[in-house]
C-alpha cells in the first residue's frame, strides 16, 4: 500500500496501547493514526479517520468491543477489525465472527505477532488464535447437527421468550435485558434456559442461529 496501513488501537489499558503502538510503528508500512480508550471513542474515530485496521479489545466499560466492531464495519466497511483480547469465551468468539471481525486473537500471543496479523487481514485473511479455532469448528459442527435433526415444526416460544431471544440476538447480556424488560436477572436466566431446552440447543449463539433460520426473529 503506497500510503501504508493506517491502524486504530482500541483498548482501555493505556500501557497496553502504548506498547502496541511502539511495536507496530517499527514497521515502516504501518502507521498508528489514533488510540481509543473505549468502544464509543473507537466508533467516533473510525468514522472520522477511516482506518485500514482496528485492533479492538472486547471487555471495556460502556460500549463493548463486539458492539463497536458492528458499528464500525457498518460505517467503514473497508476496515478490518482484529479482536485482541484476554477473553477465550466461546460466545465472544462467535459473536465477533458474526459481526464481521477479520480476526480474533488472544493477548497471550507475542506482541510482535500482531504486526504480522495486521498485514494478514489487509491481504484478505481471517485469523483465529489456534487454541480457539477448535472451539469454532466444534460449534459450527454442532450447528450442522442441530440443523440436520431439526423437527418439522418449530417449538412454540412464549411472547416473553421471543422478546428475550431478540435481545440475546442483539448481543445483550442478561443484566441489560433485565433492565429493559423490568424483570430480575434470574428471571432472564430462566427464560434463556427454557429457550435452550425448547429448541434442544446448548448455547445462546446456537439459539440465535436457530431462531433466524426459523424466521422467529430477523437476521441483522
């Protein structure tokens, strides 16, 4: 690229951001154009600066990295977002892939490997930390088995269960759903458990995928 690869770093730890910047800028083809301390800042900066690559943490106060990734890619579809996080949570991984992240890497990797990852996603590759790749493959295989064993008639969900399912599909946590619906967090957990039992599924992500396939909710 004639003008180099323009990178936006988003992480709520200033020391980690600074370390990333120092390593990345050792590469003459990479320019760190801005830093953001949270997802909201990252969205604003991405819209203003249109970076080529965004390095995004998942767990941050306020707007999460998953939510920020979704909004950034809607506003700047040419951007490549690499999730760089300590979270090896399966739901975080699958939600990141669903919203369009180009990579999901754990912070346990060598910091110098991030430079190679930046070049890789710009070249069109998708990256997942090897230890998480097995989880991803297993989850997709489970989804295929569920689809193959799907009954002819979709199970009947209550109006409240459909409301909860829609919020789960938006990536909201149980606590957020409880506030919006005016019910306790334990009640939300019970609804989610009932949804999984009715749909004969094992995770929130599978439930959302099933619901979209059955037209119970709209894909987004």
